[in-house]
C-alpha cells in the first residue's frame, strides 16, 4: 500500500496516462509504430554487422565459424543420394552383400 500511495508513482502514472490519451486523440499510433519498427530494424542490422565484424576479426570467432562447418556425424553420413523419394534411407545392396559374405 505504501508503494501504491507514493506521490511520485501517482504523478508518473498520470503523466503516462496523459501521454497515452493525447496519442490516442491525435491518432498517432501508426507513426509511433512505424518509427519503432524502423528503429528496431536498423538496430538489428547494426547488431548483425557488428557480429559479422567480430567473427571476422577475432581468432575465437574464426574458430567458431570453422567448427560450425565441420559438424559431420561419426560413422556413416547420410547424403541426399542415400535417400529415396519419401526421405527414407536407401539400403545399399553392395554393402549388404559384403556384410553377408563376412
């Protein structure tokens, strides 16, 4: 109750409420949303560019990028040529014959 009766909190709520009321009356929601979307998009692009620069210029970043390309499974890798039309693994008949002979 003490926080709810705090005069600074009440004044802040009144100022925010007045700002929202004026924004609604002047129909400024569209421009506010457009500006916030533009700012978000620009911040995202700048963040991506800074991340690219960091990954290109730091040794740790270069190692991380190099390791992401080496994600091969241990054992037999399944390539596109090993799948049938339904996406199921095609049994290699030559490999089966070798297994049967051993």
